[in-house]
C-alpha cells in the first residue's frame, strides 16, 4: 500500500459569529460559576453576623484657659470631676445679655420678614419681655422673600416709637441689600437708579449694577428714617447705632491693602456709626473694634448700670487699649485682627499665618513680627477657649 501524502488545510480566522456560537455551546460552564457565586454572596450577607470596625483620630490640644476656669478633662476620679463641674456651674453668675440690664426700658425687635429665618427668633428669646414686630404685623405690603421694604420697615418702627412714653431699646434689622437686590417700584420716583461702568463697579467691590443700587437704596432708607425720626419727640433723647452683621467678599484693592482681598477681610468688615448729636462730638476713628463691643458701649453712653459677662468692651472707655477683633469662619480657622495685623490659626492642624493689614505692619523687622505673632497665637487660642467655656457653662436661672 502506498503511503498517504501529508497535506494541511488552512484554517480560516474566527469571526464574531464563531465566538457567539462558542458562548452558546459552553454557556453553562461560563455563567454557572458566576451565578453560583452571586447566590452564595447574597445568602452570606443575610446569614453572616453584623460586625463593624471604627477608626478614629483624636487630637489633644493643651488648654489655654487658666486652671481656675477650666480644669483638665483627664483626672484619676471621674466622680470628682463631675462634682467639680456641677459646683462651678451652679455657683457662678448667670451669663446674660446686657439688654436685660436696661431696667425700665421697653424692648422691641423689627424685621420685615419671618424671624424664624436663621433662627433669629430663637436667639432673641434671650432678651426678656421683648416685643416682636415681624412679618404679618405690618400694614405695609410684602415685596419679596424678605418681607416689606426697608423703607416701610423704618417708617413702621417710627410709628411705634412716636407713641412711647417710656425709654425704649429697639433693633431694626434691614435686608433689602441682599439678593434679589429689588428696589420697590413705588420708591423709584424718589430714589433714582444709577448706572456705572463694569470697570468702576469691580474696582469698588460690587458684583453687579443691581447690588450697587441696592446698597444705595439702603442709604436712601436710612435718610428717610432719620428725617422722619427728627420730627418726633424721642429723636433728641435717642442714641442711633448703625452696624452691619457681615461684609461682602470682593476686590478691595482700590481702598485697602491687598491682604484685605486675599484674606477675605471684607467679609468681616462692617460700618459702625453712633449718632447722638446731643451726647457725642463728631469724630472719625479708625481702630479695630468688634460687634460684641456695641452693647457695652451703648450701656456706658446711657450710664446704665450693667453686669458685663460678655467679651465685649466699652469703646468710649478712655482706659481701653490693645484694639482687636476676633474672627472665625467655616474653613476651620480662627483669628485676631489688630490695627496692624491679621493672625489666623487652623483648628484642625498646625498652621499659623500673619499678614499686615496696614502699611505700618510691613515696617516691622522679622524679630518683631515673630514676637507679635507669638503673642497673637496665645491670645487667639485663649480667647477661643474662653468663648467655648462661656457657651458650655451658660444657663438661665
């Protein structure tokens, strides 16, 4: 028999249909283990006992408040610690607002909208016998989400004041210089809206022409109120205080050193004006002060005896020195602004920073700046810890 010749048949390349055919014929072996694993995992989730693992990092910061104010939180006897805290809290004077010391004064609060916004109503409950004048209690029409216009709010307040037979303390909280920056149509006949170039608006920190005119409208409302109040009997015996609750971030380099813009100090910068021509001589002062200084200053001006359990100071006290304002923000930082410097420290990790806020601050040499920063570091932490102590140890009788 003749041997068979060797020969080969070339195999064609597999195409998509071949792969589909392979999957179809071997699907049991391919998908079976996957489905079995999935079923086993689901059963395991329901049958396996619950277990949890927690990982945490505890940061221990040495206290900066004197020992006689806050004892160490680490003691050998927990019961002694609890008893000590109870004795401290129950034996101290109650921390309260200075407004409650204004005996014989009627107390009023005016807001064009709802006092539940930002929990204003909850905060104001600390003022005893406070009369609330808020949304729903005015005759003037509501114009937007903030309630009635600032002009109408001032004039409504003036109606209340003109009938007062007793001394009064009042807070009028305005809001029209907030978005949507609305100017009431019925006021545009008297209040003229202006236009400005985008370059000029940006130079002075305004984000839009609407924002610029809303601030102008605020000034117009102040003017309308003061002109109305001047016609009333209470005017010459009243101290008017104008102060903002917060500033606005923006480019302030046309007015202030660059640090004001880079450090967002314009967020914290607000006007403060005391107007009492029969009591105060006109003057302009430029030292750094704080919002918490307003009430002690007013109490001093009316010579009202009061107990100051706050961190605020009387700005007209001739012995006052070391001007400063404490600042905190949502970025985990706290700081102190002085007449020359802005110092900040991070609450979460070591990070201190100090910049000059006035030309004089840049004239110090390195050794002097290091010494100033060290003192501000200690003072900032001490102020913060003291404020925390006051919050945690404040109760009503």
